[in-house]
């Protein structure tokens, strides 16, 4: 796919330059060029696997070993992947300009890793850290007492070998949001507060099919923000886009933010 015309990029750049406050919403597409499959496209994870068997609290209660087997595999696969030019450009941009809030639906930690790679100092890295709406693949949480810990390699051969809570002995689970679960309240509040104040909203690589995450773009639009969408395909947010930059994140985002 060819990149969007230079005039379209320049117009969107202008909207970003004018905005004092920007909210960025990313989805699985921003990590596609890092080799991480999206959820709904051709070859997407929810085309190959049944979410109801793997990504619900009921599934975990029924068969924690199976759920962990899938997440342990994803953890290993994603750990091999690296931030791509879209993650890096975003991290550089956020490190060098104030007033940008990054909200991500992704659990792959690639925004954090990009910030760690390119930020000049700890302050710039902290500025480039995302609000994680859907948790992290690399963290565990106790299914009984909510104790959280950095996760490691998981041996999913039996329930006994799964990670157990150092605080209460309960079974640990991946610290990701599953279907039917509430999102972390503070993350949602911070994301919507940023959206409500934004003068521009950059949406990268999400179908915008999952709420409340997609509501970040609607809230920004309602607050008067110019909405810029970077995606090679059609999305459910296209109707509210002021600028639609059709192309891959790894190609378009560096042009837009460079
Ligand atoms: P989807 O799989 O629904 O959408 C991925 C989007 O990325 C689509 O619009 C693609 O066109 C686009 N895309 C593909 N390749 C791209 C590229 N190289 N550059 C830019 N965009 C590209 O993923 P999400 O919208 O992120 O939730 O899915 C939302 C949530 O649904 C996920 O966070 C996950 C899932 O169930 C939880 O796990 C709670």
C-alpha cells in the first residue's frame, strides 16, 4: 500500500502542531509490523482462537491451565518482538513535547519499551508511557486477593505448576482485562479526562469496535478535537475522522510526527 499523499500528511501535521493537548489512542495495528497479530483482521487472533475459551473469567475458572498455556505462549512470542518505527516515533515525539497523553488498548508493552529505548532521560520516558486500558501481558494478578507482580515464564503443564500468589497462595492470572470485566478505573478516568481536554486526537491501528476504549476518540471529538486516523483499513471511527491517513503505522506515523 502506498503512503497517503504528502498534502494529507501536512494537513494532519498542522492540526497536531496547533493543538496544545493531544490524546493518542492505539490498538493492535500499531504493533502489527512488530510481528504481533491483530485481533479482528485476516489471521487475527479472534479468527484463530475462541475468545470465550481463553479470555474470560469463566474460561479461567473452568480451565486455568488452558488459559495460562495460551497466555504463556503469547508472552513468549511477544517478548521476541521489538518496537517498530511507529512506537519509536511516538515515544520520541512524546518525550520532546508536553501535552500528549497516550492511551493504549495493547497489552504488549511495546510503547513502554520504545520509551525506554529512545527517551533522553527518565522524565521523557515517563512522559511517553501509555495509559494501559487493557492491562499488560507481562504482569500477573492474584485471582483471589488481587496482589500484582511482574510475570515471568510460565510452566502450564498442570495447575500445580502455574504461578501462585506469594501473598495468599491463590492462583495468579494474567493481568489483562478479559471480556465481561471492568477496565482499571484510574486508567479509564485518566484516559477520558485527557480526551475531554484534547484539541487533537490521533488514532492508530484500531478498529474502534471495543468500548469503552473507542469512546476516547468520541469524547475527544465531542470536545472539539480534530480526529486523525492512521490505519490501512476501514474502522468504526472513520465517520468522526477529520483526517484519514490510509497506510501502515510504521510508515505513516514517523512521517506524521517526524
Ligand atoms: P483489531 O484487531 O480489532 O483492529 C486492528 C486494526 O489495526 C484494524 O483497523 C486494522 O486495519 C489495523 N491495522 C492492521 N495492520 C496495521 C498496520 N500495519 N498499521 C496500522 N494499523 C493496522 O484490534 P483492536 O482495535 O486493538 O481487547 O482491538 C481492541 C481490543 O479487542 C483489544 O485490545 C483486545 C481485543 O479483544 C482485550 O484484550 C480486552
